[in-house]
């Protein structure tokens, strides 16, 4: 117990053991108040630590509440079906299947094990495009025009329908007529897909975007002839626009396949494929993956 004499204010100060800092507690009394014994209950070291703990507990609860509130308000402004901002995805990229290691497709024609992994990768990739699956899940759209499914004011037109892309469209590169995709003959198929961009309408004036592949400058005479499937190498307009994964659950990306018919064997060839559309740039030096894709192809043979 500590005792305080009557005065406008009393000051208690006590040292702790060793070199610990002295604690200062000030108790103010009314003028003329009689001297009394002041309880020591919450003025010891443990009591002060408890008050500090309660202060920080309340402080962090307040910060957490502010964070939750701001996140909640922000989420109210977002659309579940499309991003608010997508300026960084204005130009779609291209990707190939099979892509091999580091975009290099190298195999020996006579060695089945060297190209079987590529065949299996293509089978797995194309299985969702089986004609039976597409006919069951997707809609037979009218070709050569955009398939627009706009919302009506505040009413969302969801889920949106998707157009069929049947595997048989790829013909010689579908894996249906040639289960090895030409790899056993040294005439491999490479499948190209256009990355998804919500709301994109590639091409203008009814002109569908197409794929064009060519060797790099040093490999002009080595690549030989290339066949495209579909025959014109285009992405039909009916597969656009894309409305997002949640709004268009069954969307199937359109594909273009290229088949190398008489490539030079035992030689590494650098190939670059570009999308040709008057509203998609493919010559941006800052982004070498915008509107194009490059890969290396080498077919070894003992013949």
C-alpha cells in the first residue's frame, strides 16, 4: 500500500530492480480532500502491461476493421464477369501445342519415344474439341460474323452461349485421320491458339484474323512448304467476342494448325508465326509475344 497526503496532486514514483526505468504515476485529488490510502492494485508493473496490451489490441482491431471495410467497398465496384481495367491485355499473344521445352520441338523421326510425348500432348489438348463433346455443350453459330450476346440494361445475359469448334475442322492435323499427327513421317503438325482477351473483336469490315508462319531470315530455304488447317488459316469471327470464364463457361478457343510438308531434316529451323489482322499489332519490339510466337523445330533422321 502507498499513502498520499492531501494536496492538489500527489506523485508516486518507485524504482524497479536493477537498472529498470522508473515508473511515474500521478494521482490528482480535489483541493481540500482528506488524506487517504491509495490502492496499489493496478499501479504495479503487471497492471501497466495489461493496459498497454489492451490499447494495442483495440488499435489493431480498428485497423483490421478499416481494411475489411475498404476491401468490401472496393469489391462492390467490381464486376464478377469482366475486369474493370484490361489495358495491359489489349494485344493478345499466341501459343503453340506441343510447346516442348523452352519452345523447342526436337525429335528423331525413327525414334518413336522421342515424338510420342508430343503426340500425347496433342491428344490431351484436343480431347475437349471432340465433335461429340462440342455438339453436346456448344452452339452451332452462324459463321463469318461476330456472335454478340449483349446484356440488357442491368439484366445480365448469363450464362452466354459458346460456338462449336469441332476437332474435325483441323483435318490432317486433327489426329482423327492420322493418329500420329505426321510426326512419324517427318511432317509434324503444330497447333496455334490465340490467347483470350475479354471483349476483343479482331479484324474489321468482316475480315477474319489469320495466321501466317515463316522462317527467320537465316532459315528461308529450310522450312519448305506449310499447309494450314482450316484451309485458309483463319480464326472465324463467330468465336468473338469472348465474355470471360464465368459468363461463358463452355467457351472453346479457336485453333489453327500448321503442317510442315517438306522441312529440311537434321537442321534447326527458327519459325515465327504472326496473327494477321488490321487491328492487332504484331511488330511491337518491346513485346515480342504480342500477336506472334516463335519456336525452334528440328527433325533428326538417319536417311
